[in-house]
């Protein structure tokens, strides 16, 4: 027996792996691989859910700040992005370098403006979030934004092929009409899942957008 063979034998005896077959070793590696893939998948899912949770918090915070700020005002006629920024009601990390543009957690542009309701020309407001992926769009669209006067939520519009603005939201009219892309607040919980799934179908892009209307 050569020196090399003796040395290998000694190492095998010390490490206690010489008796294991190649099949066993491959099995161990396969298990490690599966655990690694599962860990990565779990991390991706957790990250996605955290991002959606952060977006929901952004929306709820902005809406609450607006309604609180204008609680004693006759309407929302002076409402816009700059007004909220100057009133320190928008977190600094959401404000662009120009100190005018607002961005959400998904890096999409945020638009805010007053709109008509059934009583006043500026009795409500519209909030628009752009830059959403399909999954995030669906989760935000079916979230419980309320359907009564306390919540102020009136309805939403979804777009899946590019930027949505206040003007193109189909929510500016005093009387909202449900349609292909617009869902009224009272209808959110009644068989709209399939409609939302189709409306939020922007493939693998971040071209989905949602506009909400609140009083």
C-alpha cells in the first residue's frame, strides 16, 4: 500500500464517511438543496408580504392624514401633493428630490387631488398609486377599505398597462359609475375577485395602478 493510500485510509477512518455510498451522499445533498430552495421561497414570500403591508400602511396613513387635516374645512379644494408635503403629512422617504413628487414603497408615483362628490365640487379626493405588480395590485384592490360613511371610501379604478393619474382615473365625476375598470365600494365584497384578477393582469411588469376615491 502506497503512502497516499495509507493517508486516505486514515482520513476516511477519522472522518467516518468512507462507508457511505455515493447514493447516500447525493441524497444528503438533495435534501440540503431542497431546504435551500424552500428557504429562498420563504424569504421571497415574506418580503413580498412585507412590501404589501407597507403599501397598505402608506395608503391608510395618507387617507387618515388628509381626512384629519380637512376635518373642519368645507371641502378638499386646496388638496394636492405639495399641500401635504408642506404640511409634513408625507414621510420624507416618500418625497422625491424635487420636493414635489411623491413615490410609494413600490417606487411608483403617487397622485393626490380633490374631486367632486354628490354634494360639493370638491367634496372628495382621489389617491393614485402607480408602479404595482400584478400580485400587489390584487391584494390592495381587495383589501377592506370600508364601505360606509365612517371610512369615506367610495370606489376604485384599476389600470394594468401604464401610469394612472387623477384625471384618467374615471373617479372625478360626482356620481361614480361602476364599469370595466371601476369598482364601487359597495361591490368590493360581492363577487369582484375574478374582475380584480383580470384588471390587475399586468404580467411580470410593474405597470399596474390603482386609484381610490374617498370623502
